[in-house]
């Protein structure tokens, strides 16, 4: 990943910035909302235990330490996915997040909660995503 940041550095236009966006390396919670009540049912696990996000953090820190970039701004935001059922969430993740795992116990808890006459209900996945703007420390563009 550091190599990619090194390759990108000279490609940035004068005055350009690098924007990095990636999730935090932690399991995001899955909740069931029934009306105004929110029930936590578990988390999304990853087959590789979120290691690529740790590597991304380390690569960015290394690039800054090496003097390629300086931090301009860092923050985070919530990326929330709403579905009508836990099975819909599972299928969506199978297409978009291939190493995501929802344990059978989580699926079972969500299915149990959704078996209600309450019409206003949904399954919610809440991810916290990191965003950073980095400025090239120096460029070959003059």
C-alpha cells in the first residue's frame, strides 16, 4: 500500500490532494429497528479480521513519516445501510463485501425480532468510515 501512495504522489496535479476513505478496523454493529426501538443483534465479521484497514492506516502513517504527504484534515462519518430483512442484508453483503460474515446466531436473532406485527421495521448496519485529506509534501510540478 505504501508503494501505491508513492506512485500516486507525482501524479497529483499542482495544488491537488489525496483523499483516503476506508472503514475503521472494527466490526460494525447490526441492529433491528421496530418502530422507535433499536435492538442490537450482533456484528459483521470479516474473514481476514479487518486487517486490510489496519494496513491502510499503517501505509498512510508511513507515507506521512517519509515526508510524501502531510495531513490536512482527518475525520469520520457514518455509512448506514438499511434493509427490510437480515437475509436481504446478507445477500447485499455477499455482492458488495465478499469477505463479510454474518453469524447464524445474528441471523436468527434478527429473524426472531422481525417476526412482529409492527409494520415499521428494518435491519440497520452502521459502519464508521475514516476519511482523510492529505497534501503532497512536495511535488515535481512547478
